[in-house]
C-alpha cells in the first residue's frame, strides 16, 4: 500500500466495503481513482478494504477520507457480476464482491499454452465435442464411465491453445485430488486447485501464479468461479445438479446458474456435465446424450426389502465379493452409530436442546451429538420425557455398519468415508489411494462415496437408507434419491461385471428408473408442469429469531403486504426444522413464472429479519 498524493480539490466516491452487509458508503479522496480500484477506508475506526463503484457529487453530509490506495482492482466484468449477484440473490454489493479475488495492476499478460496434449477421442466423443462447440452453453448427459472427462480435457486444450483460460468446477473438495491428477497429466504446472481448505499461504501462492499467468486452468468447488483469470473462455461445471453448487448462507447464490449467466453476458463457453442431470438443465439447455461406458462393463441391481439395516442378503453378497478378491462400497445416509435414540414407551426421540433435530449416537465419544450446532451430551439412559429406560437406537450410521461388518468379516480391512473421518484433503487423498491400491476391502460412507470417484476393483455397491431421501418434503426428492442411488451404483463394475444391492421399500420406483434416467427426466418434467421448476420459479423467505412470537408476527406482517401484490403464496409457517442454534425458523414460499415478480415481492416485504433465498434447494 502507498499513501495517496494530495491534490487541492477532493473527489467523492461511492465505495462498497468488501464483506460488509452495509449499503455503499461515500468517501472523499484527493487522488483520482477508477471504478473497480480497491482502497483502504476507515469504517467505525478500523481500516477496511473497499471498492470504488462510481464517482459522485459532493454530498450534503460530512465524509471520511480514503486512507490509501492498493495495487488491486476488480474488472468491469467483476463489478457487473457482483451487481447481478447482489440484486438477484439479495445481498449487499460488498458481500458479493467478497466472493471474488481482485486482480493486480502489475500482473503479467496472459500467454498462449504451447504444451502438446496427446488425447484420442472415440467417434462418439468427437461428435459430442462438435455439438458442444456449436453451442454457447450446453449439457453433456453422459452415463457414468462414458468418457465425459476426456471431452472436458480436449475442450480445455483447445481453449488454452488459443490463448484462453479455463475454470473446472466440481461440487466438493473431495473430488479435487482425482481431477487434479487427471488435469496435470495433460497440462502440467498450468493447472492448480483452489478451495476453502487450503491454508492462507497456499491460497496466496495460487493467486500469485494466476496473476503472473503461470496458471491457466483452475479446478475447485464454487469459490473457484471467481478467481482472477485474465482471459476466461471456458467454464466446465461437472456433476452439475449437485446441491453443493448452491450456497446455504449469504450470499445464497448458485455457482452453476451464475456460470451460465456469465457465459451469456461475457461470451464464455459453459458446459455442464452429469450422468444424472437436473430436469431444469435437461429442459433448458442443448443436450448431447453420451450413452454406454468407456470400458466394457455390465451391472445387475438386486433389491433387498430390509429396512435401514445390514441384512443377511447384504452379508451374503459381501461375502461372495470378498471371496473373489473384489472390493465393496457401502452407502448409508447417516454418520455416527445411529441417527436417533427413541423411547419405546412414549415414542419421543431425544432432541438437541437448541435444534429441532435428533441427537446422533456416537459411541466412540460416549456422547449424543447434534450434527447442526455440534452440541453434545452424555448418552442418555432414561427418556427425558417419560423417564422410561427403554431407549432404542434407530437409523443405522456408518460407524455401526463398520462394527457389524467387522464382526461378520474379522479379516477384512474396512474404512470409514464421511465427514467425521475425512477432515482434510490430505486424509481424503490417502484414503482413496489406499482403496485403489486395494489396501481396503470395504469402504463404508455417506454421500461422499457417490461424488464421481473412480474405484477400479469394486464389483459390489450396497445402498441402505435411500428411502429416507425419497420421502423428504421437497419437490426434488425423487430426483435427489434416484440420482444418488445411480451415482453410488455407478461406482461398481467400472471395468467388468458389477452388482448393486439396493435396500428399499419402494422397489417399483427404482426398478423403473435405475437403468433409464432419461425416462425419469421426461416423466418428471410432465409431473412438474406448471407447478415446479423449470416451469416456474420459487423464492423462499426465511425468518429466524430467538423469540417464536417475533417470527410469527413477522410472517403475519409479510403476508399482509403480499396480499396486495399479484404473487402466489404457496404456503407459510414453521420450517421443517423449527429451531437451529436456539433460533426459531419460519418461512414463506412464493411462486411465479417471472423472477422479476419474485424479486419485486421480496423487496416489498424487506425486513432485517427476512432472508431471501431465490431458487431454493433446501426446504427444511
């Protein structure tokens, strides 16, 4: 940083304070500044980074002076994108800018990528690539193992060879080690990964390389979308329908949707890819259907009518697989030993005192733990409601599955794959390497299992507890449950014959669609016609407060205002999870064909207690 040189007449600027929920503020400076410049300005006695939004006339009120200028700036495209996010997702401009990394004024100019990339595509892959090149934005609907990654790499190669840069988005940090390896095989040191778990030093090193054009491809989750690549020409959004692209906190943006918006606005090619794409993407985008698998393989689905348990049929199938020296993956939606502790007498579950959810049973910690606020307490021996001692653990979790399998297969090497066991990218990388090196026989995990990892020697996928997802109060419940089941099933038999044991009380649904997701998409679009996205849009107004009465009063007041508007109120009331972290939660759900109408209605009921969630993914 350097001190601004003094000039006689001050200039007045509107600044957005980075990360602040405040509206833009006016400051003065004796230095001529440009839109997008990052400066240091005082706010409540502390120096804060702000972004020059525009030059303004001298206001009638007194202003503080900008302290100093920096060598950082946001481009015109950055500011336009931030303003879009601020307007559409209802946040302050400073919050939207906090998602982005600024450019450096002394950065080196981007240079063409000259490295030779040897990559052979099959005829069908070449047709897919030709289709993608003809469209500004498109969807690659490719079966698991059909060769989507090779198409991604070929497209990135062409972009880099013409002097452009590329971003490769993936839903979670968990996929980065595998994709980093694939990309670096072809693009070497021109590739880097970027995500929230990196240390500040590592992030700074990545940013410095980007600024100096040493990196031309960035891979990572949604935060990677806003890195300061100089000549961005391609955005690939892999696993495009994954919920992780939607932020669950302010700004509540969807990185996939923002990427599509950026593509249209700034002439950037955008490609979405998925084996189980969302009905919205399937309907709205030009789609290339990539069928079959890259390797010769076959898969058989076996239905088990057990109820969230390790049944004898599952045990027999695992035993058969291990005898053949094959590996097994075992999906269960719950971590810990059990999801809930239930009283047999009064049927009450033991809940978190601060959240309206069951406490999960963690025997290794000798505790009941809340998976929302992390509250924990000793394991109860009596029901807090009726004082009865007949407590029963329900909904088996990863740890309990491992305990049962260890008892049945004492010589098998079994590993846990969930957020309790994998807390760093390094631990994830080691686990996946150990599994692919066949140091692990059975991998037991939650949804992390399904996230596109390549398992070379798996011939059996076991899926338990999927019905709990099928009956969630969410219009996407069928889509989410089927997609997850197919993603887990797709990990089996990648190179050869595979089997899937699917435990469900809804065999008819899964039998109809497990091998025909395209049929599901067409049926689902008929079901959603005129009622749900992509035919209409939703907006969820969230009200939370420590006082339930305050929440109810706020909802009542908002509904009175909405009655005067031409907008559909689908419903209102307590959220599915009434309380989280000691705050009560209520919501109002709005529906309209026009995003503009929803935005207008949301502005009409604006309140400090109301948080707006456009295009919500979560309704609990």
